[in-house]
């Protein structure tokens, strides 16, 4: 993990290279020419998207904070530790994220009426996965290819990252490779 040096920033946008990092088994080395996003489960047409195919979809940009659920955890200690702002609050960043609306991809796949959840899985070695309510996925969730106008950085999910605004950081699955629609979380 690394932390955003909040005390050094001016303005709202966190530069991409200063966005905090948190990963469970290192940063995977993913070849974007071979990486794919699969949508399956409770859909009419299971789909697989290449990066090239996704880059042809209309994209939206959204400025959003991503905050790790463990941010400010040092404040829960029985005795305050002599730590600076970044050490305590640095698992937080605000960037401009650009990508394809997840709802557009799900509409193309044809969501089964019984679907209520999506399980999003990352391409890291622990296959990090999180359950997201379908209603949120259809609202403002993006499949991001860009962070502050450049490709998402490897430590932040290259080549694809989910952006689930307002949800804790680990719900914004990095190195996104699979979305399965299900009836439950």
C-alpha cells in the first residue's frame, strides 16, 4: 500500500501518480491486447469485450473520490499514534475517471429479470471480487479505461477498473475481467 500525500496537494484532483495504492497480491502484469471483460450469468447473451471493442463505445467522465475502507483506521487505536495526515488519511484520492457506462454493456447483454446483483472479479492473483447491487450498476457505475485523461495506471487497475461512486474503495474492482449477474450477493 502507498498513501496519497494529502498535505502536499492543492485543489481537488489527485494527480494519477499520487493516487493511493492498495492491492492484496501485488500488481498483475496484464497484456491489454489479450485482456477481456466477460459479462455472464443471468443475461440473455453472455458477452466478451476486448479493450479495442470497449474503446469504441461512447464514454463518460466523472470526478469521483475513491476511499479505502481502512482509511483513518489509525484513529481507532486505543492510544493516538504520532502520525501525519497522509499516514492517517492518505488512502483517499479524487480523480477524473473516464469509461463506458456499465448500464450500456448490461443492456447489450440483456439483463434477466431475476438478476439483482453483480459479482465483479478482478484479474489479480487473488481474483478480488465484490458483490454490487444491480440497481447501482445500472445507475452511475463506469467501466474505466482512463484516469485524469491518461490510461488507468497499473497500480490503479490497468487496463480496466470499475468505478462505483459513493461505495468503499474495494468495491471499485481493479483489473476488471468478469461480471456475473446473480440473484443474490
